[in-house]
């Protein structure tokens, strides 16, 4: 199994509730709460996750992922720069060679995506993405060790974002407008495709997060597509803190080989008090 798949569930979990976001009156979009005074994050926030893998005799923390967001200016517009960086722990570096980085830029006033990049290096395989957003399409420049360099134009509407920006948008979804047990469509662009899956909202649940205690959370589960990492028979589950920060604190995902779990290790620069811990 390629060890980079340990980061795929984290990416999927973080976008689980927000992959289709936009105008509340669009049936394919989820409502966002974008009031500047109540946004779930601010520039300077940093979240660190521990990635745990279990298969056979292997039962260990093997990697770390860092989620950051900063305020900046891009093409003359005030925007956020978000990033997700994944890295294998040093003890495993002699066995696994891995780098998985996502970066995004989106406007601060209406959360419109402006730019997206991906840089993946894994053993002898590598790939890069560069998205430039226009009003109705994405110019995607793709380069990888299998197909070389090519360009593709992807469709774009108000409900489609890239993987990286969704990590941040998810936290501003108005969950009061979701129904417990409801099944919702999701759309996101990555590499040379626009993909769709579904998620389910389970409501409020107390979740024990190792090293952090029991937290009151919003629970989401979603259907993962059959492919190299997933067998398509099970759902991935993710828990988000039930406070104004809406931090993803835990996820669990069955893989074709083994199971991966991710948990919040550290959180700094939060916009609001972290109040979801109940014991």
C-alpha cells in the first residue's frame, strides 16, 4: 500500500460537510455563514493532526499533517492562503518517501477560489496541479511522472471548489439548516477531474479524542468512492467540534488494506475559545 493514502482520508474527512457550498437557494449547494464577526477561523491559525495506521501487526502513529491559514493579498485582492502539509515521521523516512502539499487562495469577502496548487512526491512517483480560476471554468495545468505535462479546462460553478479551500469552508457551513440523517451531494475538483460523492449528517455526538478528552461534536459520515485506496463498501466518519471554531478533531476510515485514524494533536491561533471539551 502506498503510504500517501494515509493522507487521503484526512483530506476527504475535512471536506466531508462542505464540498458543495454556495448560495443557500441553490439546491446543489449548502448554506454558508460568512459573517466576518462569526467566521470559524482567522489568519494565523495552525492545526496539527496525528495520523495512525492499523493493519496486522502494525498499530502505530506514522505521520503528521498540518493545516494552516493566513491572511494575504493575491492579484490585488484581500484573500486567505490555506495549506495542508503531510509528512511521514522521521523513523519511517528510510522506508517511505513522501511529500503531500496542498495550497489554496480564496477571497476573504465571498470565499471565491482564486488559485490552487498540489505537490505530491512519493517514492518514484510525483505529480503537481496548478489551478487558475475564472468566472465559469478552471484552467488546470497538470504534470506527473506517468503522463507528463498537460492542460485541461474544468467546469466551474458556485458549488465547486478545490480540495484545499474546502478544508476551511467546511467550518462555516450552517449546520442548523441540515437535517440529521439527511444525505447531501458534494462536488470538488482535484487533478484533472471534477468529482461527486455524498455525505450524511448524524447530528451531535460526544467523541473521545485521545490526548484531548471527550468532545461534543458534529458527526458526519460519507460514501467514499471505490478506487485504489477505498473498497467502496464502508463509510468514512469525521467529527467536528461543537463550538464556534468547528475544528475537525477526529476521523476514521477503512482502507482496502488496514484502517487509518486521524486525531487533533495541537491547535493554536484560534479565533474563538475552544469550548467543546466536556470531560
